[in-house]
C-alpha cells in the first residue's frame, strides 16, 4: 500500500460518511414528503453539498504523487471533507416529520454557511500551504467567489439573495468539475 492509498482510506471514510448523511437525509425527506414543507433553495443546497463531497474526493487525486506527508498536511487535507461532513449532517432537520424546510433553512441551518466559509478557506489553502502550489489559480477563483458568497449567506436571511447565490454555487461547482477537472490521469 502506498502512502497516498494509506491516507486516502481516512479521507474516503469521511467523505463516504458525508455522502451517506446526504443520502440518508434525502431518503428521510422522501419518506416524510407529505408531512414537511418543502423549500427549493434547501433542495439546491443539498445537491450542492453532495456534488462538493464528490468533488473533494475527485480532486484529492491530484496530490497522489506526493512522496512525503506531515501530520499537519493530513489535517489540512481532512479539513475539507470534515467540514463537508458536518454540513451534510446539518442539512436535514431532526425530527423531520412536520418540518418546515424554509424555516429550518433560515434558522437552524445558518451555521452551515459559517462551516462553508471555513471549509472553502481550508480547502483552498491546502495545496498552497502544504505543497507550495500557487494560491492564485483559475481553480481557486471559484473558491474565492464561494468564500465571499458563503460569508454573505452566513450573515443574511434575505430570501432573494439566497435564491440567487445557492444555485450559482451549484452551477459554479459543476463548472469547476466539468471545465477544470473532468478527467483524471
């Protein structure tokens, strides 16, 4: 087993737990669909976090050739998946029966956007801090925009702002995957 494979076991477990939280939450939402008040922005946020988890796992392949690692490097690499797991856990209310997802989104789910600020910051800084990669890259441009947007969403309960920014985040992460890292080699 290579060093990268050894580290990827832990990364994959955390990302897998996040994906399981999303899938479990969606299954619970479907099960209780007649008892809950749906909110489309919440649904888009769920899809966004699902794609973000997949993207984290996909893009970590880019560091597979790294010959040595430090414990701090491992912590930095895990910060993105851990942040996304916590976000995935917080996305769906408990108990779900009778939940109003609009009310939940603008209330109890507000820490999600603060976690997103932390997560995008640590994920963006991971390669420059640990490996000396340049901070200013096309790939990091979407991260900078996301940082600003997540910060705004963490502070605001303006529904129009959320209904504009959350779909933009989903579109930008899909663009990031398709345009910048669609294929592994």
